[in-house]
């Protein structure tokens, strides 16, 4: 019962967020062989200084890959990943995050298969994970 109440309170608080909060929107492209992440707030301003991290399988933050520059850009080197999925978090500050799921094949991201994960799904997934661990 406590888990359901906590979930409802969390979802209710998400709806109470101020409308002026800016969503983070990120994109990837290969430029001269380098993978470039470009990240902006929904109003077009770059997410200057956003921390870009790997996300572990349990959903917790992992290794930091770098920080976006003044233009909201960061070159990523994912060549150490052969095949599989890499999850990234772009952290532009409290309430300003983006999550990307990157399919990697032979050290290159398959750009046409990248998935941007809505924050609500990440939170719900975390709640489900916590509930499972308690059982």
C-alpha cells in the first residue's frame, strides 16, 4: 500500500511542475567520423555544462563521459563498446535531463535506431525496480 501511495504522490508532483521548466532535447550525428552530441533546452538555449553519463543496468548514474560546451555539444567516443545497448543521461540540472538509448554495433552508434526515453518512463521504471528489490 505504501508503494502505491508513494507512486501516486510522485506522479502528482510531476504534474505540479511549473510550466516554465525547460525540457532537454538531444541529438546525435557523426561529423568527420566523430560522434557529436548536441543538447538544447526546449527554448533553444544550449545545455551549457550538462554532465553526460552512462547509465548502469539498475538505472543509477555510471561513468561520466564529459560535459557539454558553451554550445551544448560534446564529442563522444563509444568505440570501446562492440555490440549492444548504451544508455546515456544528459543532466542539465534539476528537472532538466534527457535519456538516450544507443544501439552500438562494432563501436558505432546506429543513429536511425536511437531511442529518446521520456523522463516519466524512467521514473516509473525506477519505481518498479525498487518494488521488485523489496520483494
